[in-house]
C-alpha cells in the first residue's frame, strides 16, 4: 500500500471523497498479493491496483456504488471466462476484495504510522459493519501481534482482516562508493530505510549521490553497529574494500540476527578475509553467512549492474525469509 501513500495524503488533505479497495484473500496464482490496495475517487479515477488490470473496471464500478450508498462490500473475482478482459482473472487465480468508503477510516493514524516508520495493524471486522480499529505492536490480540511480528497480513474466520504496516526494512551500507550510490536509488525504490556508515570523511563527503541515505554516520562500524537493533529486518552490505573497516563490521554482524550479509571482493579477496576471521575464532558456519563475491551472478561489470545484483540478492533473502 506504500505505493499509494502520496495520493492518499493528497486526497485526505483536500477532503476529497474516495473509496479504498484492498485484496484480503487470494487463491492460486493471483496477480496481486494480499494487502494490495487501490483508491477510487468519485469521478472514477484510480490509484494503485488490486489485480494488475484484470478486474479493475469491475472494482471501480463497485467502489462508486460504495461511495453512493456508503456501505462497504466484499467482492469475489475468480477464473476468467470469455469476458476475462473485463471481469475475470486470466491467470487462473482468485481474489477477495474489500471495498470501503474512505469516510469511515481514520487516515491520520495510518498516514502517521507510515510516515513515522512505526508498526501498525489495521483490523477490519467484516461482521460488524466493516468497522476499523488500529493497534501498535504492543497492543491487540495474539493474532495481531503475530501478524506484526511476521510482517504478514491475516484474514481469519471469514470475519477479520488484519492489514499490517510494519516498519520499513533497513539496509546497512558499510562504505561510501559508487556502488552504494546506486544501491541507495534501488533501496528507495523498494522502500528500504538506509543507513550509510563510513569513517573516511573524504569518501563520504566527496561522493555524489542521486538519493541521500536516511541516516549517515561518518564513524567506524564498531562505533555505530552496537547501538542498532541488528535483527532480521536488517540487511547489511559491506562495500569499503578496506579490511580495517570491513572486518570490524563483520565481527559484529556475523553473530547477529541480520538477515543478509554481503561483502564486496573477488574470490581471492574473500579467501583472505575468511582466513583473517577464522584466526579470531569464527567458524565455517559463521563465515558461510557472507554472500561473497557479493550479489546474484548476472555477469555484472559496472557499479550500476553490481548494485542491481546485490539488490536482487537482498530481495531474494527477504522473500525467502518471509514468515
């Protein structure tokens, strides 16, 4: 739903009426996952998507009816027939879509959570007039807490939809260089919070960046990393190519719960790195956590291509670790 936040904020601030359609359940190869959302204004303008185009026209028609009668509905869309381009899913999947009027929802709670990067669960009771409630990570039922912990939306007992807004995943960039510059662009595109760490003032200050990191620390990794929550929401990329920086970062990252650790360098460079870390007590199992040479092998040559290969490895680790 993060893809529609700016439009949502615009509509709310300008007090424009709109409906919101959300995918609350899917079967088989549905085109969009649970939690996907689409806004529909009174003139039928759409923002976002619930099916990638397969059933949007039918959803818009229902959304306009919801706005007219101010009554929420749940609609089912299944396998396409001869009119697939209008009302069916040609992929063979099926989706359940909840459509509500925006008038009934406290958008400031949602927008503040999204813009403050604070965990929030939006719970809709489908048996109670589609009522809405909001819970933080410390509140709510066991189902709510579990959904937030797993970062997964939850549809239960045909009556509850828990829409999860977890904090953004964090990308730790150790070392300021051309590759980190390209990674900052990709991290923003995929909604990662970024922290760039490099004690070398010249590298930090002189590197041109299209996108700035959310946080920049001109310090040694051993000064910054101990102050962070190094959990499975973190993905670390080590790019300085300087053992005095890289090794110190790895000493702290390898024992942590960080989901991905990648380190720049050739096979020869990494072999030397492994030997140094073994000499201070790290095991083969510890060192196997390091993705090196870094990234998915796509024959990368340029910093932009290397950044793409790293981002692909991070997305793979994120998706493999979901739930």
